[in-house]
């Protein structure tokens, strides 16, 4: 059918034609956002899920709801090798500029700018001093201890937002790339917001393996945040993710063809978009049937093998490739760390650094103590199917 009319949206963060099965997460977020702006207690959220399950899409959705509820929003993607302080700086500056345009909030916004200037010099953020055009406020947000300073800064922003009768929502994607102390600082700052009853919330998304929290941050996180699990879609929701976009274009799919897609994709959102996209393109006429879907599978696998899977695979070193192959050769995960070691004929402890490095790259995670699994759904199938070693760095 006409590719121009194709309703599906495969791709990182692309809004799907039908956002299936996420009503509860979005509903909770909307209530929390409305409560926050009314200064009622509200829980921030950290969405946890594997690659391609729809976390970024949800954060964008929450961002829109936040704006509709009257919040200012800042969206950052935690980079692998950049300090959070540096990443936040331009977003906070912009938020404060916006707040300062409201007469009632001008004074507070200016004092928050002064706090930001102190923060910029404490964390050696270049151009911070020159750009802000205000004097710092010694003793505010400038100690160099991120936990204290981020809390001071959030408080200053919260006070300004309050005067403007707005709120501020910080969204952090790829939160697993934050250092432990950075995530702890964010959580402690959110705790300060709750204590001061200020309209500031954080919504984050990331792989199930996030930083290990300890001490105050751990106990605050348990009370202040909810951690919705963003998983593959239930069969009914997965069907809707395909059927609704098709029927909006007047196209049907046979129940047998639909079943094949649901089995092949295991309901993972990214794969549903991919299969839907190809099934549309290869079909001549409605309804889409089994033959069409079988052809679509060939296209989808080829594209995944050369894209989604390949780019992730190519980030591994030769030794890491051996490790993930050993995992895949054990069948379906999760895999006992000791079983992988036996498969490789190596001592389990000696493999610790290698495993840690693959976890840091976001390829595998530890679903429970002593186990590892892939963060990319169906990656084990890919490894067995292609048995690749080429392309990996030595
Ligand atoms: N609820 C949903 N229903 C149908 N399709 C969805 C849904 N959520 C996301 N998708 C589709 O899944 C794909 C992946 O979404 P997204 O990039 O948000 O995932 P992610 O969890 O952020 O992945 P990653 O961990 O790789 O960043 C996109 O093509 C998107 O359109
Ligand atoms: Mg994402």
C-alpha cells in the first residue's frame, strides 16, 4: 500500500499512531502534575524499562501534560560522559529567564539566577559567569557538593515558580547514565521540594539497571518516587497498537496475520511499529494476510539486524562480544553469571570487570542478584541468528 500513507512510526522517541496500554502511567502523571501545581503532595516518577519499550515517548507525553497543567518544563537526556550539572545549566537558565518575564516572579527569578551563577562557578561551568549578568549570592548553591547545591538551586527555582503561579518539571531520559551521586542529588533535591511544598517535580526514564542508591537518597526515593515498569504490551494492547492505526486508514488485518506479528514481536512497542510499518508497505490490498506478514518479517529482521541490533552490537569489544555470545548460546535469559562463566571456561570473578563494562554500556543488566539479561529485547535471537563477530572492535 502507499508508503506515503503508512501510519506506523518506528524510531527512537517517535510518537506512535496509537499509544497503547499506557493509560495508567499517563493518568497517574497527570494527577500528580495537577496536584503539584496546587501545592499538594505529588509523587515524581522514574520509568524503568528495556530498550524500545516506549520510555522516551512517555516522557514526551508527560512533558506535554505538564505544560498543559501550567508547568514550565526542561527535558534533558543524561549523556554518557557529561556532568549533570553542566547539562542542566542552560535549561535552568532558560526556565529562569521565562519566569523573570512575570512581574510577580521577577525578584525571585533574579535571586535564583544569582544562585545559578554560584552553581556555575562551583561546578566550573564555562561561560556561566559571563552569561548570567548577575552577581552570585555567596553561600547559595556554591559549595561544590552537588547534593546541597542542587537542592538550593531547585528551591530557588521553586520559589520563583511559585510567585509566577507556575511549576517546574524536570524530565531526565537515559537516567541510567547518571553517576550514583548525581541521581542521589536529584532525589535529595526532590525531597527538599516536598519539605518546602514547592511545585517542582522530576520524571525520569531509563534502563532497569539504575544507579545504586544508598543512605538518605534511598529512603527518600522509596517515599517520593514511584517506579512504573514499562514493559512489553499485553496482547490486547499490542493488538490495538496495530489494529487502530490500520483501521483509521480503512485497512484490516486477518486474525492469523495479526497473531504472527504478536508472536514475533512479543508485544515490544518498537518491534510492533517495525512490523506494522513493513506489513503496510509490502501489502497490495486490505486485509493484510499471512503471506504479507511473512514477507514483512523478512524486511523487519533485515532492518533490525542492520540497525537497531547492529548499532548496539558494534559498541562492544571483542571480549565483550564473546561474553554476550556465551549468554545467547545458553538460550533465553535471564542467565546465571556462573553459567556464563562456565560456558566461557573462565573464572566468574575474573569476568567481573568485563560484565561491569557491558552493563555500563547499557547492553545487559542484572534483573536479580547473580543474574544478567539483555536490555535489548530479542537480542539473544539476533546473536544466534547472525552469529556475528565481525564489526566489533578488538
Ligand atoms: N505504547 C505504545 N504503543 C505503540 N507503540 C509504541 C508505544 N510506546 C512506544 N512505541 C513505539 O516504540 C518505539 C520506541 O519508543 P521509545 O523510543 O520511546 O522507546 P524507549 O523505551 O525510549 O527506547 P530506548 O531505551 O532505546 O531509548 C517507537 O517507535 C514508538 O513509536
Ligand atoms: Mg528512549
